[in-house]
C-alpha cells in the first residue's frame, strides 16, 4: 500500500551517472564509459589485426605451396624428359642396375653438367625401392621401404616439398643451404606407360625463395591495405553513428532534465491538490455543520412553534378535521427536517479516533435504518487526519444507505483495515446489483461523490457490481494525506 518512488526521483536516477566501482579505485575509466567509437577502435583493431595475421599467413603459405608445386612441376617435366630415354631398358629388367653408359650419361648431366649448380643431389629408385643411381655413387644399391613420397610417386603422383635438411645424410648440404626443394618425379618410358622408376632430386631454392618472398611481401601489403581500408571505412561509419548517438544522448539527457523538472512540478501540484482536498473536506464538513445548526435553530424551531399552535387549535376546535391534517403535515415536515439536519452534521468527529469514527458510522446507520451490519475491523493506532476520518464516515454512510435502499433484507458486510499508513474500507452485499454506467446516466450521484471524495485525498476507489451479482465498494485512503488536515 505504500507509494513507490516518485517519477522525479526515477528521472534523477536515469540522469545521474552510475558509480564506476573498481575503475575508480585504480584511477582508470570503465570500458563501458568510453565512447562507442573508441570501444570500436580498440575491439576492431584487435579483431582486424588477428584477421590480417591469419589471412596473411594463410596466403603466404599458399603462395609458398603454389611456388613449390610450380617449380617442382617444371623441374619434373624437364628431368623426366631427360631420363625417359635412359631408363627404357628398365621395363625389360626391373630392378637391375643401370648400364655404364646410362650411369655415365647421368653423371655428365647431374654431376659435371650445368644442372649440377641447380640439382644438389640426384637419385633414381626402382619400383622395388632399390637405389639404381645416385650422384653419390657409394649409395647405389641401397634398399629402402616403399612408402611416403616414394610410394606416391610410384603411383604416378608428383611429390614436392621443402626439405629442412634435418637427415644425417644432408650434412654436406647444410653447409651451403638452409633448405632445398625435394622432388620425387615418376618416370615413364612414354606418357601412357606405367611408372618404371622414380627420380629423387634436391633443387636449389635460391630463385624460388626470392620469388616466394616477393610474392609474400606483395600479398602482405595487399592484405594490410585491404585491412586498413576496411578499418577506415568501418571507423568512419561508427564515428558518424557515435556522433549521432552522442547528440541523441545529449538531447535525451536534456529532455530527461526537463521531464524531471516537470515531474517535480507535477509532484508539487499533486501535493497541493491533496492539501486543498483535505482542507476542502474539512471546510465542507464545517459548512454542513453550520447548515445543520441553522436548520435546527431556525426552520425547525419555527415549525415546532407552528405545530404547538396548531395543537392548541385542534384542541379548541376538534370539529375541524382540516386542522388535524395540517398538524400531521407539520409534524412530518419537522421530523424530516430534523433527520436532514442530523444527517448533514457530525458533531464531535474532531475528537474521535479512526476506530471510534468507524463504529459511530455503523451505529448511526443501524439506529436510523433498523438494520444490522456484519463488521470486521482491524484498525491499528489512531493516527488518522480529520479529512480521512470524515471521508471514511461519509463512504460508510453512503454505501450502507445505498445497500439498505437497493438490497433490503440483506445484511451488508463491512471490513475496515489499517496498515502501513493506509486504511482500506470495503462494503458488500448480496443484492441484485446494477449497471454502474446506467446508474450514472440515471443521475445517481452518490457513487460519483464518494469516488471524488476518496480521490481528492490521493486515495483509490473501486466499484465491482453487475446485475444479479451483488455490489462491492472498495476505498483506500492515506491515514495522513498531504496537508495533514
């Protein structure tokens, strides 16, 4: 029942910056409080740098792989064309060593010829894994398992990769080169013939490395330029969006400040309205007391005097029935006038507690109507403003009167409970109920007046009814409305 935070305080919560927590402790700004463009600059730089490294590395690897394959293919075609005529006899006697003439020819090509500067070591393998020829003659005749690149080459696949010269047999080559291009070339007597031998040779990578480095530098430059262009384009877009967001944030902060001021002004107006409502309730009650006193002291006394004189005339002239009729009319008018005066005024309510005010309203209804009320009271404390007590009395008075008028014979149920600075009142009956809209259109203003009384003090009013479903009236009022009257 307690009211929540006001709209003005909520607006101030929105506009006030949140504490920076640990960021304040170390003297560094929180990342969330850095501008959006700077956040993007940090995150995008990291992501694009990682992406550039990944893409550049992959392209460099692909360039090297492509250059190796291309160089191996050219060298393989060249070597295969040289060896095709020298190994034709291998098809007739597979596994047999080369004749001296073939060996001398290969020595002249790969050891003493111009290819010696390019081809560092040359070997010729048989399909059974036997070394038929080697530029190092002491290795001829060695037998190795047919596996790896040798097996793939025997299947007709050109094999090439960069050798880092880690094997023991490459001790001499490591003095001059840090790596060589290792190629396994399948050798056929003719393009459609099966593989009769495999040529293994190690090719110098001086020219290849230069070409690879040049291509890799170009690719890295291209990747870097593309990354920078992407970063620049994205940053410009984000910077423009950040400027727009900053302007909108500034406008929103200004609007929130204006809204906060408007909320504060509305809160002040609401408090003033409650003060006025409480004062008006008290003043109306004083006015009603005055009207009731004036009715009792003037018209009622005059009617009483007239009734007394009529009684004398009736006693003196009993044969005139018109005088009896006039006397009875005056007596009924005096009774009605006194009932109206007693209903308008509530003398002594200023000194009553909330519990006593509720009990008096129930007692006055039972005395005037002759009906009984089923009451359930749970009132804690007596701290209720006069305007609240007056409104509670009037709500009970009007609700019980309507229940007795429209649901005769039904025993209305009244529940009054006070808690957490509020008092709740409910009056219900099991009568025939009605349509609230039709009741308003018919000019029944009692419900409307009750609702206005409650809302004038900042309370809540609810009516639950329908034809054939009974009637329930609920009202909740602050014990101490603004103004405290």
